[in-house]
């Protein structure tokens, strides 16, 4: 999918300065403090979801042109511990998101649209999260999805952790909408998703907090935290989104204390930031900060990165990250 502004930001970041690895929150063994995706097969990580059954494991997948695969990654090492092949579905078209429901079921959103909103329908795949993490094939259920107001591009799929209801946020530069699916998805006929609330962001992914009370939405140039309020979302504030070349994914950590932000690209970093709504008991006990500590001597490079990206945001981001 063409993402000119995000790509430009990545180019400027790479060409102007290079952050030390630890400044990007990629220290090996850091777990929920950040990690690097080391599997050479994962080159376009486009979604992220924290496992409920396997502590420290995150599920991810490639964008298009991969196949019916999802990957379980150990955040302590950044290495893939299982590749799951989805059986019983058609050929994935543009997989953009992944989420885990209340019954340890994984939902995969084949909801992207490289034609800019031309597909008459998209798909959601649901499968049980494997109890053992080994390479395996799992039968998935496929659901047809349509929107009540016509086709659209989307990259954000989220399943409420208490009710199991599925939501999608469409991707529009001037802000999109939260779409609510039926109370229960059906395999007979299309599942119609209807807009229920405006979202003031060019959204590339979203995630519910583990308690289902909060919603985090990210874009290329920032993010927004919402209070859920039973689906009547209320804006709570901006998210502290790290600087990434092509920010594509977000997930809460399993305990809700962190927001994990991912990006496309080979050996891409997943960076951790304290969740603004984190449980008090899970708050850091002192020292550190939102990101993993930087290597010595990296201050100048970090300042250079901030200056460059600030220019990118001023040129391209402010008109997309609308002030609510």
C-alpha cells in the first residue's frame, strides 16, 4: 500500500541520523520494555496483539503478499516461537490487523484495500489461540464484512475483551469512524458494520485495554486515547507515540501497563510506552522512563532525530492529526 508521507518520514529519519538500538527500546530480553522482530520472514509487520495464554508472547503478521500465516514472537528475545498456518479460508488479500477476544480466540483482519475503498467486501478470520507454541496448521472461521455506508480502506480491527464484539476503524487522512459489527458474527451472509463514532485520526491500528475500559488509536504521526464508556467513546488525550518510520501497529501489554508500538520493515522495532491509563499497581517503581534507556553518547543523535521528525510533522502531520 502506498504511504508517501510515512515513507518520507522514515527516509528523513534514516538519512539524517541513526538512533542507538537501545534508544529505540530494542534491547534484547527487554520483553514488555520493547524488542526487535528478528524473523527474516516478518518484513511488513502490520498488526500486534499480546497473548493471553502465553506470557510475553505477541502475535503479528505480514501485510500483503505473504500467505495465511500469523507469527508468535517471544518478546524476551524477539524470536519467532511458532508460525501458524490458517486453514479453511481463501487467499488473504490485505491483512492489516490482529486482535484477541475474551475466549482466547485470535481475530485476523483482512480489511485493507489497496484500491482505496473499492472492494465490495472484506474478511475477518477467527481461530483458537494454540495452547502449545509450535509450527502448526489451525482451522479458522471466515466472515464476510461489509460497511453500511460503502467500501472503505481500514487497518484497525479490535475485539472487546469482555463482550467479544468486533469493531473496525477506517483509515482516512482527515479522520475516520469507529464501525461496530453485529453482536455475534455470522458465517451466513455478510456482517454489516455501522459507524457509531468519529475518530479524529488517520488510523493505522487500535487496541482495547485488557479491562475493556479504554481504547488506544495510533496513526503515522501520533495517537489518541479514548475512554470506552460502553461504546460512546470520549477523547481522553494524546498518546505518547514513539518516532517510527512507518508506524503500523499498537497493542496493550497483557497486564495493561504498556502500549507496544510496531513498525513495518525487516528487523523492525516494537517500542514500549507507559499506558496513560495503566493500572496503578503496575506503574514503574522509579527510574527509567517510558522507553528503554539509551546507550551512552546518544544524546546528540536523539536530539537530531527529534528536530528532523518535528519538521516532518509540521510539514505533513498537523493537517492529519486533527485537534478534537
